[in-house]
């Protein structure tokens, strides 16, 4: 069946860049999404990329898509403590992976 | 403001008791979803509804029931048959039923067993 895989944890120093990676199996998705979940809260849509794009930049966020390898990444520039959260990539509403917990330390 | 509202924020269940989690949206969305989140396990789909008066089981539907009598509302009942109900429950909605549409989430309900 369809699947999404992410590493569970990422720890970065404040001010550095963070890169969160995702591999997926569903190749039919028109859009690929990144959601952010802060502690004790629901998920919020962070950004998305259309499937015919390779890259999308949105302020401190850069999304890279490699369709051939079915690999999606989210780069956060100048990571701040407020970026500490769980990040989920998503291609299909019915399937979520474990998400990546980003911890930012001073 | 349009949005999706879950209540209560915290809920406690006694042995053998059924409890119902509320989910209401005023976004005029057709599709609604219930997910369960356990620490380190991501989100797992319990039930979803693409249209009023219709719903489908997700991956972990056993021990849960739902109804969709109104477009705005999709309550989830955790029955006594669900032996391990302690988790964070998230409700979401989307404009339509296509699997590739973006989701709007509520703020979640933390269910614990007394």
C-alpha cells in the first residue's frame, strides 16, 4: 500500500538551517504538503508544492521535490526555537507517516 | 472566522464506558476525518466521511463508531470495545473527497482512561 517515511528526530542549533526529508510511494499526487504540529495542538498546513515543480520558496521555507526518487524535503533557514514542532509530509489524506520531531536548541 | 472545532480538549473514560468526541466545522467542507495519534506513531485514520449520511472505515476502526447526519458535524464515539483508547484524537476536514486535497485540523482531544 501507499506509504510515507520520515526520520523521527532532528536536532539543530538556533540560527542553523534544518532539512527534513520524506520519501513516499504514491506517485499520483497533484500536490505534496508539509504540515506542522506544535505540542498539544492540531496540524497546520505549512506549505505545499505542485507535483510538476522542482522547488518552491516561501520566506524561510524551501521545498524540494525529486519525483524520480519520490523524495521531498523541507529546508528551514535560520531555524528559531519557535520552529520546534513535529513536521509531517503528506501526499494522501488517508495516510500519514510518523512525522519528524524538530528540536531547536540555543 | 471559519474553522473546525473539537470538544472537549480533555476527556476521561471509565472502564466499560462509551464516550463521544465532538467535531464541528463551518467551512462548508464535504469531507471529514478522524485520526488517532499515539506518541511516536504519527496519525492513523479511524473513519472518514466524504458526504453526509455516508462514512468509511479507516485502518483502525475497531472499537469506534461515527455518524454524519449533518454536513457540519462528525462525532466520534469511543466504545467500551476499544481496550486501549488513551490517545490524542484529531478531527479534520477538506473541501471535497479527493485524496490529494489539503486538510484543515481541529485542535484535538486528549482521551485518557481512569
